[in-house]
C-alpha cells in the first residue's frame, strides 16, 4: 500500500502529518473519491473539476494543475498494482502556526492520496435497505468537505437500525443519502432531487442522468417528497463506490416489487457498457 503525501510516495505506515494541520484540527479540507477501472480513472476530469470548485469555495489554492493531478494519480495507480481501485484524494488548507480559526496569510496545502481495492460487483446488481432520517447537516452540502460528522452520525444510526444507507430529508423533501445520491422511478420516468447547495453534485448522478436520457427515459431533476419516495416504483442510490444500488426496503416498507426494478436493471447494464467503452 503506497500513499502519496506532499510529493512523496510512502508506505502507508510512514505517511505522517503535523498536529497543526488544519485538516486535523478543524477538518478544514476537501476530498474526492475516484473509481479506477482496469487502471483507468473514471470521469477524472469531472472529479478534478469538482475538486477545483470545492477548493475555490473555501479559498484554498488548488495546489496542482489538472495535468499534475493526472500524473500523480497515474503514478499512484501504477505503484499500487493497477486494476480496479478506489483513489481517495484529500487536500487540506495546510499546517498553521498555532490553533487559530483565523487563517494564516501564507499556507501550503497538504495533499494526500491513497488507493484501496474497489469492491464493485460488475456481474449482478446488489440491492440495499435504507432508513429515512432528518438531514441534520449544514447548508453547504455541495462542498465535498472532510468535515463529515453529520454524515457519520446518520450513517451509523442507519447501521444500528440494520440498514445499509440513511436517506435524508429536509422539510419533508428528500435530499440525498449520507454517502450517495438518490433516484426514484414513477410510471417509467426518473426523478432525482435538483442539484443545489443541499446536496453533493455526484459524478455518478450525472452519468446516470446522461445514460437515462440517452436511453430515451425522461429525467426530472425536481423535489421529491418523503411520500413520493415511499410510493415509488423503484428507488436507487448512486455513488462512485456503489454505482447504482437499488433500495428495495425503506424502514421495513417494500419499495415497488421488492426486487431490482426494470429501469435500474437497464441503467446498470448501460453503466457497465459505458465503462467498457472508456477503458478498452
Ligand atoms: N452525496 C454524498 C453525501 C456522498 O458522500 C457521495 C459519495 N461521495 C455522493 C453523494 C455521490 O457522489 P459521487 O457519485 O461523486 O461518488
């Protein structure tokens, strides 16, 4: 396991940061999770664009150009043996002079990347269960912040309830999952909440919208109420690590047929085919 830290490639156990790193003290940083199929990063440009957007929101200077990022990622993939990987990339504001919320004038961001095996089942779709929980997070969920306390509390509450994911709602409207975006199908049309500050603009979400539209499905990016979701024909969540994962039960209530629905099935196949066009 080789880790990238500030220009160096190190064994995981040797990669260390300062206690004055603002990422450690304040969770003052941004992250990305980039899936790699057959040694090829998937939708890398979109991940780098989102990284750039998020850094800008926090006034952290992007420490690398896209070409530099691509080279770092390529080297990390090679040094970790290639294949199917999940790249975790984190940029924090850097190491400060002391613990002070006010930011030092000159800061050098801390850059860390690690690679772990990507566990996706390409043969069949795996279903999951969810619980509906109130979205207790902040109002800038479009920023992929490493500050994840809200998500962690919600995801673990779901775990305690025996569910695979927490689907969140604010004022009776579905936002997203604690680690994913949410879609539903009603009368063979696809619905997903609009992209705004209350959700993360998922890279997988965009791919699914594109694939659905190319397949001739109508996609509505509009508000979904909790009742809409519970009475949907199909529900699925999406993320880089799970691709499309159908939700067949929410708080014990069976969604649709309780099986993988036809639309999820088609989009899962389209997704696999799309990946193959990019990596061969
Ligand atoms: N929303 C949240 C809160 C997430 O943590 C994730 C996964 N990082 C997503 C959505 C899905 O984003 P992506 O498809 O880019 O992985």
